[in-house]
């Protein structure tokens, strides 16, 4: 029974008992049943007991009714929190989502994250190495917040497929797509390795910036990107005992021993790492599995040679990068 109905029934019963307790019927001078000497004792104690019980029940119901009104008030307020009031703006769109890493170009007039990835020297370099992307079809792995996507579109790419697995990052990419009016970029939510494993047609260029070192199996990703394009750009962290000797705090994320894998006739060292809970942050931008592997710089280059990517250019080598040594590679398939 709904609480409000139960409350009104109880109030009705209390009123009736009260009436029975009245001394006289108005005007007639006759005594009420409960006031007659023959019924007075037992019945009036019974009536008192029932009255007390009913009052208690009414109090409990009263509290419940008040409580559920307060909680529906709370729920209503929570729903109303989802509304953006005032003048529609770019900032409202940014503020709708949390965890921003990338800044937006000034003309957008909104503050998001800090990194000016929309004008990243690494992507300018990759585009310079590739040559004109006019009319090209590009695959971008892990766009995060579409800073690089914007640069690729502005450079004239005809089609950009940007595959992002993190749901919140994907939504931030959609906000950026709207704010920057991106027309040629399509954002897809899911695992780029599965996309690459199922591709029917190659891309002119694959941009794999900031993703190799987040992979459980980085060699598999190298196989996939070299299979699906003749030109690739990678920016990645790498493991190095020389740049990061024992005791270097940047080694703290490494776990277990180094795996030495025999792969296509070469030996590759794989350094396992854990995020140690960093994924709790809304701005987390790592991979989808806690355990991931870093490779050494020479091993990455050797693997590319084995995969017949022999035209290799290197830049942005930063052994002292605060998150670990890192560098850029632009590579093309060699003549067969
Ligand atoms: C370190 S961020 C790199 C962002 C940007 N590309 C850059 O270079 O600054 C890695 C991005 O890849 C995404 N990512 C990682 N593993 C992925 C996977 N298997 N499939 C799709 N996206 C993935 C992460 O969610 C994150 O947005």
C-alpha cells in the first residue's frame, strides 16, 4: 500500500476512536459506549492500547513519507545538475566531461587540459617526413582528445579514422570534433588492435603516437601497423639501462623480470610494467590492460627492419623525459 494511503487510513481510525471516547452525543445527553459503566474498564483500556499503537504506526509512516520526499528531492536535484544553464558555450561543452589532458586552440575560447597537442612538433615532423597528405587516408591510434587529429585534418587528409578505446576519451574527442568543426575525421570507440587485425584495405599512413609502450604485446602491434600501411609514425617510450640506471625513480613501474622473446629470428627484450592504479584518474591515458611492456630502442628498430621497414628516420630522442626515455620514428616499407 502506498505510504500516503496508509497514513490517511490510520488517521481515520484514530479519529473514530476519539469519537467513541467522547463523553456525550451532542445534545442527547446519552453516554458513549466507552463511558458506560458496564464497558468502561476493559474496553477503554483496549481503546487506549489500540490508540497508542496506531499513533506509533502513524509516526513511523510520517517519518517514511518525509524521508522519501527528501530522497526524491535529492534525486530531482541530481537530475537537474545534469543541465547546463546560461548562455551555450564551448566551455559548457568542455565542462560536461572530466579529465581533460589536451588544450584547445585559442580561437575556441575554452579552457580544457594543458598540452598544446593541436600544434605538436612531433606530428609536424611526421608530416614533413611523409610529404603531402592531401587526399590521403590516415589511421590514428589512440587520439585521446583529438589534438593530433585536428593537425592531421588541417594538413589536408581526406579521411582520418581515429580509434580510441577509453570511453571518456572517446567522448572528449567527440566534443573536440564539434568545437573544432572536424569534417574528415571519424572517431570510433574500441580496440585498435582488433580493427587492424580485421582490415581489408591499407592506409596511406598510420600514426601510432603514445601507444606502443601501452601494449601487452608491442611486437604484435608493430606487425599489425606494418602490415596495414607502407608508412608509419611512432612516438614511444623505451626501456634503457643506460638512460634509466637502477635506482632511477622512472623504473618504479617495472614489475618482474625482463622477458627475452625469440621473435622472427631476433631476440627482443620485454620489460613488464604496471600502472599501479593510475587508471583511477579520469585523465588516465594508458592502455586497457594493467600489465604492459616496454621495449628497448634498438629492439624496436631491429623489429622494424625484420618487418621490412628499412627506411627509418629518428627524432625527438629524450633519454631524460620525465616519464621515461622516448623518441620518434618515421618509417617506410623498403623496396622488396
Ligand atoms: C598516451 S595516450 C596517447 C595520445 C596521443 N596519441 C598522443 O600521442 O599524445 C594513449 C591513448 O591510446 C588509447 N589506447 C590505448 N590502448 C588502446 C587500444 N588498444 N585501442 C584503442 N585505444 C587505445 C588510450 O585510451 C589513450 O587515449
